């Protein structure tokens, strides 16, 4: 082929490619299960290498803050590998400087220090950790709970749903008879539920279908049901110790017989009354109990809002994971009903870890502002329900979306984080920025590719090891503030 023809052929190919690049959308063209991409002119001419955050220094700086103040910890757990190695030769000041601290305005500091005073003076305090799928399975919460219970006393996993929808193997093993069903207030709400009394866990469980409030009830089927909760062999030792049982329930149309069985002995037999919107039944458990069975029999089921296994001293910490939730559940529940349950639980601190579920669907800053307003209304509701409780908002972690062949931070994630921080500080809450604490923009791929891995290949969720690491980071930040409180009162 002559040089002129070669040149014309090459130029024609270039024009064809250029035309294809020009008309192909930035997001590519969907062809069945595949998406066809073409590089842009900018990508062809520029160095398009994505810069991932270097998080090595952040990971190396993690330590056990309790070791800095010479507190003897009995970390009795099957997790033999520590989150990070404490370096005795490092100075206190240099290690504390590596803590990613909780941000607090004046009112937020007053509220948090009020909780610290309760923690310091009282025999019993409660922390309620609400979050999305990032805390599922008691990940993150279990580590913080154990640290608090070792330091301040207490045992047990706290509040649990009667039907566990997620794998809670870190804190307990739960089995139910086949006739149980869970009814959440978020996501796809079951249309057969004719009320909004869901309890403080955002869902209740039943072993009989909900009965209509408007139609006459018929005694046609006798329902028998059972649930069993027992220790997990990979949980922390204190989590496996059950010392006190409480069950929160209501809304049965007929009386229901209940038995609490411990070590093959019937410890409690009672009749749960009908037509009761909210009730509590409780029982002290014998020493060394790590397994309970609860059996029911009746022509209807109560709505069970939660089962608590915890010692009535020290620290109780609940893990309330709401997969798919954006944290806007609190204003949906009946106010007076929630007030009754919170009054019994007496929370001193709320941890609200949300935001991740809205990030993939945010398309503009107007949507972020709307989310900020909705989330603020949730905080105000909680403050109205529990005026003496402090609140810390934990922002979402870094999350990656795949753009062609690279994983990058979602475009609007930093703005969501900043919006949640503004809402937190303006309402007297603390704010802990998990996104920046783990390294900020494009840090998630470094956690995924760490050896061993610290995050899952979905580039959203932490691995078990990564969850413990980030839990340790938050705990250090919280106990750093507690130590500041101690210095102020001494």
C-alpha cells in the first residue's frame, strides 16, 4: 500500500474513532449485561491515573488509648490479633495527636459531658447505636461495647429483635420457629400493619399475622412459637453473660401464654394480657447463663419490640442495624409509644451512623439539602423524646463507585458528610467524621487492597478486621473526650 493510501486509511480510522468517541455518552452504552465505553478526548491526551489515598500512616498510628493511662484491661476474646500494636516508646502527646477527634460545638460539649458525668457517677448507663448495614451483625458496636464493659462494668449484648434478620454471630446465635415474621417501619412497609407503634428498634416481630383493628377477631388458630438465644463462640466474653431478661411487647388481641426456660428449668411463666398497647416483662437470671428459650402459645401474637439480655449495672450497649435505612425512622413511629419505651430504657448516649444509603442516589446538592433537613428532624425528635441524652452523629465511610475500570469516591459523598456535620453541630450533637478518619477521598480502595483486607470487595463495607479498627478509632476519640472531662472535674 502506498504511503498516501496508508495516511488516508489511518486518517479515516482516526475520524471513525473520533466520531464514535464524540457520540458515545460519558456513562457508556448498555448492551445487554455489558456497558460499552469509549475514552474521551481528555482521557486520551491526559494522564488519567487515579490517585488513591495513602492510608498507611493512619493505620500505623492506631493504638489502645486505655494503655496510655495505665488501665489494666482484661480483653478476654477469641480475637487474638490486635487492631494495632501499642508502641511504648512513643510519647503520649504524639499518640493523642493521631486521634481523629469528635467535633463539638459548645452545646454539644455540654451534652456529651453530661453523659460522661452519668457514666462516672451512676451504676447503669445505656448507649444505643443505630446505623445502616455498616454495623450489621454487631460489627463495630461489639468492639466498643466490650471496651466500655471492661472499663466501666456490665455484660450482655443489650437489646435484640425477637426475630434476627441479620447474621449476629459476633454477639449471639439466635434460632426461631418457622412462623416468625419481622415488620420494619422503613423500606417496604407491610400494608397489613394498621398502626405506627413499631418500638424503638424500627421494627417489631410476630408469630401470627397482624389482626385488623376494624374487623372482628376470630379465635380460629392456636399458634405455638419459640425463640432461642445463646452465646456465640467468637463473641467477647462479657457479651456471653446473661444476667437479666426483659421483653417489650404489646398489641395482642388475645392473651398469650409465655414461658422463659433457662438450663431446662422454667424460670418464668406468665400470661401476656390482651388489648395492651405497651408492656414489659422481666426476670433476673441465674449466674452463668448463656442460653435462654422463650416459648409462646395463644390465638394471637403480641408485637414484640425487643428482648434485652444485659446486666443491670455498668454499661448496656445496643446494636440496632437498619439495612437500607437513611436514618429517617424516628418521626415515623408513634410518639407516645416510643416515649414509653425510651423511658424504660433510659438511654444516655445515641450513636447515629447513617448517610451511606443515600450517597449512591444523590444527583444534586438540592437532594443533599433535603436529606439534611429530614435528618435534622430525626435529631429533634430524639432530643424531644430523650432530652437528657447526648447524641453523636457518625458520618458515612468513604464509598467507591466504579467509573470504567477504576474505583473512585462517589461525587457527592463529601458534601453529604459536610451536611451531616453542619446538622450535628447546629443541634447540639457531636460529629465524628469516619470519612476523613479513614483517609478521606479515594481511601476505600486502600482499605480493600490492604493485606489482610480491611474492607470488602464491594468498596462499601468494612471487613471484620476493618470494622474493629474503625471501632477502635472511634472509641479512642470518645474516651479522649472522657479523659478531658475527668481533668475538668478533678
